[in-house]
C-alpha cells in the first residue's frame, strides 16, 4: 500500500507518516517546510519532524508545495491508496494578516491535491483535516454558564455535525478551511471519490511546535519550562476538548479501512476530555513545579469561549473512542519538551 501525507513534517502529518510506516506501508511525505516562516519564527520548527522521519526507510520525503501541480503529481507517482491531507496554514491571526496566502494554501491547495488525485489516482481515499472554525460564530449561539474556572455549555454536551456552517462570521482561516471542507465533500458527490472530512477540535501531542497563534497546548508547556511569559486573551475560562494526536490518526485509519464512501465527522476529545486555559495552566504547574508567568489581554475576534465536539457520530460510525486523557497526554508532551529543550531556546 502507498500512502501520501501532505504536510508530512507537521505534528499531525508526521504522526500519520510514522503510523503507516510502522505498519510497513510505503509512505510519501510532502512538505514545503514553511511553518516557521508563516508565524514569523526565526528558527527551525518542523524541520525537527522532517529529520525525525529519516529513520524510516519506507518513508520518502519530498520537499514540495501543495499549490504546485507538478509537486503533487510527483508525490502521487504511479498512484496511492490513501491521502491524508494535513498541509495547511493553521493560524487564525496569521490568516487575518495575510488572507491571500491563507486562501492560497488552504483553499486552492486542497483543491489542487483533490484534482491531482482525481486525475492520477481516483480510487484513493482522501482524508481532509478540517476544523471547528468552519462553524464560525454560530457556536456562540449556544448558551453558556460561567463557573469559577471555566465556561460550560448550558443544555448541550457538544457541537454536532448538524450545526450550520453558514450565515456567520468565520475569520479568513475559517473561511479558507470551509472551502476545502466543501470541495472534499463535492469530490465525493460529483466524482465518486472516497473522502472524509474531519472537523477537528484541539489536537496536541509530542513533536508539536506551538506558537501563540497556533498550537496553544505546546506553546503553554514550552513557555512554562523556559519560564517565559504568555498572553491569555480573555479571562482564561475558555474551554476546549483535547484530542491526543495518536488517537486522531487511529480514527483516520478506521475510516480508510471500514468507513463509508463519504462522511463528515466532528472529532476531538469530546465532553470527557475538556479543560479551560486556567485549569490547564494549573495542570502544567503541578507537573513541572514551575509557576506560569502570564498576562491577560483583550478577547480576540471570533475566539470561541467554548468549543466541545460531540463525538457520538464518529464514535458510533467508526467504532472509535479517544483513549489518551489530557493528563496522560500532557505528561508525554512535558517529557518530550524537556528532552528537546535546546530546540526552543
């Protein structure tokens, strides 16, 4: 079997590449290694993952851009059985700063990969990494209760796939990912390709290079260990459901092996694996023994106060459940950051 992973040097992409490499499959990892540039970071980041994948002889690494048709076709080669499309511009603030670049990567890049697959490997399964941001500000219509350390939904456990993704503000990032989301669905409907849309909540894990604009779980851990100050936008009571990256990849694989011709899934840790920002800071401090330095700032536009995935559809449809609790996942992340602390200094 041949597996194409776009964004193969990213956190999700590198774990997907490793997952299939360990199964003995032939893996092609495609990445342009521009994450640091997108976030204005003057040091390498995903280059670590790119080099990490060298140890697998059955992973072919190709430096290329999903917006370049030749790069994608070269990566597909004579054909692939599965494409996990993790490549993207993942930051909300950066999408506001550079909406054209954001659209080019997330919207056009996704369409380009889909079309190249249709032309050269139409029987391949296509898995799209979408986001909860496609729901935009519709999420804010859910009534909230404010507790001592977190906001909670009043009357619902989580956001289902039936929530509208229309008639609301999204941010450029939410809009560009929305385009890729819809095109993934359309290529199933009109061209008969096997595709899945996974609207992901907060994904985290080892080999995550977190910045303030994206990857807040790792960003908090790195800042704590290095005793750096962070900004908390809002009051810190905003809540997310956390999903460890290895659990996410298992869901992708289950869709590939047992899933229907096409479907859309909300995926995250669900109601049982949630945390607020202030609660998460306390979890970090309890493990490292280091007091977090932080300052409060104004709420950012379109920052959802609470987002929790209703994972009942993906759990039922793919016989899948998240296994790694936030406590266990955080322990793994802290160990990895400490072992590789020189990267972040």
